[in-house]
């Protein structure tokens, strides 16, 4: 992952940052893998493709793992992690793959339980068996209840 130098600031001086992953799709469609705006991080739809080789793992579960690795790298660049994810949107072309993808999400999100919407639909990239989109919010130290 690398930070795009195209950052901007609002009137209060809060910077907006754009994070790239090296996917050819980002260049083709002119988008960022993630946009950081204050404590919020919006991660674009991410498929389970090895962006260096263009190859896909053979199963939806393995593609989900790779997509989450790409998402986790973008979040790390934003000083965040999968534990900060508050919403995940899951797009799966084959309803039969929903359970395998769900098991991966459950394991990788661990104790974090983000809101989830799963949609069965065609995907734009041939060979993709899952696409994930997440929204995260960096947590601040919680006040003590003592």
C-alpha cells in the first residue's frame, strides 16, 4: 500500500488521505483503495485477486482471505485494523459460497462484530467470487467507567 499525495483538507484543517493498493482497477476507474477522513476510513470494494500477478485463488473462501489481507493493509496504512471495522458489505455471485465466506469473516473479525450486508449478485471482474467493502472508525481511548 502507498499513500497517494492527493490529499486535501477541510476548513478545520482535517486532512483527507487517499490510499492506493496497486490494483489496476484503481488506475482504470480512478478511485482509491481507501479514503481516510478524520477517524473514518472507507475502503472500496475489494476482490480477492493477487494484484501483482492478476491471479485468483480457486475458492471463494481463499479469495475472501486475500481480499481481507488487502483491506487490512489499507487499514494499517490508516493506523487502523480489522478491529475498527463497523460495517462490511459482502457481494457474492454464487449463493453456495456465502457460508464459506461467512466463516472467513467470522474468524478474521474475531470479537469485532461489524454490521454486515451480504448480497448475491454478479461482479464486475471475471473470476472474482467475492467482493468486500468496509467502513472503519478509528477508536479513541474509551473513558473509564470507574
